C-alpha cells in the first residue's frame, strides 16, 4: 500500500461508509467526514480493521468554513491529499410544485456547493499529488420527473460541475469524474420506500417489489457495489478516465 490519503465525505453511512472501508485496501489514510461523529467512529473502526489509518472530522459541509476545516486538518494530520470522494448530501424528494425555496437551497448547499468548495480547497494539494476527484450525482440527472425535480436538477448540476473541474484537471494534472448511482438499498432508500409505502397505503415489502417492477430492474444495488466503482476510479488503472459521468443503476434509466 502506497502512502496515499483520501478524503471521503458522507462517510457515516451507506455508500460513503462502504467506500471509505473499501478504499482502506488501497490508501494508507482515510479522512472520514460527516456531521454525525458517533456514526463516523463506527466507520473508523471498519477502516482500521481493513488496514488503513482513519481520521475523523465531524463537519457540516453546508457551512462555507467546513471545507477549509477539512483540508487544513487533513494536511496537519497527513501532509498530503491524493483523492477527494464527494458523497455527502441528501436532497428532499418533494414534488416540483410543493418544494419550498428553503428546501431547494438546503438540498444544494451540501451536495453541490459543499462538494464544490471542498474540491477547490483541496485542489492545490491534488495538483501536487496528481490526484483524483469523484463527484457523486445520481441517475435522476438523466431521467428527471416532477416528483423528484430538485434531486434531478441538483444531480444534473453536479455532473456539469464535475465536467468543468475535469477540463481544468487536464491542465493541472487532476483526474475528475462523476458517479450516478441508481436505487441503492441504503438508509436513504429505506426512508424513501417508507414514505412511498405510506402514500400508496401498501406494506414496505410490497413497496419494494412495486418499485422494482415499475423501474423494470432485477434488484436494488448495494453500497458495496458502488464502492467498488469508486475504488476503481481513484486507482492507477483508471487514470486515463476523466470527465466521465458513470451511471450504475441496474438499468433503471432506459435512455442512451
């Protein structure tokens, strides 16, 4: 294992925790960032068991000062940054005509602007290390619907933002890609299905089945599957892959 350091946001649960744990096989130090420190400690234990050194930073990336905090503390602890994997952020799944301005702004604050600020703050160190960045979007960016218009719009903005960073990265030697997960069975997905089952007056199990049938996919994804894609993207084997938006959704989006 080389002396390489990666920052993983949203590392307290779901895809973020799975990615941090998976990257412990390839990176010597894993910086774990999220708001919930107790849950981050659980991820830290998994990272340590997997063979890497965890470093926990409890921070709310919706706040402008958080990006500077994360980068400053990472450099103080490890003296370098080789990759940033932006996973943090949940956007409310509220109908287009019902979502308030405050919900729109809060949805964009972490997933879009938090990732943007953190990447900019880390950029000088990524230039030095010839490092990598991943932005996490979602497949709704390519298939927007009225029921989750904010999710789709913000995800689409993230894909565009990542592409802009990638173009600068070609000049600066920093690799940048975005990942668009589909319906992964995480706590966030469970919460969505609970609301969906209540709205349709059906059981949770029936909601799970109905969603799969309507999406025309075989099964839900697992956080570990997305984590494997993340690990590949920040590995030496993927270094020539940049500016791409990679959708992993079991075939839910039917368009090319």
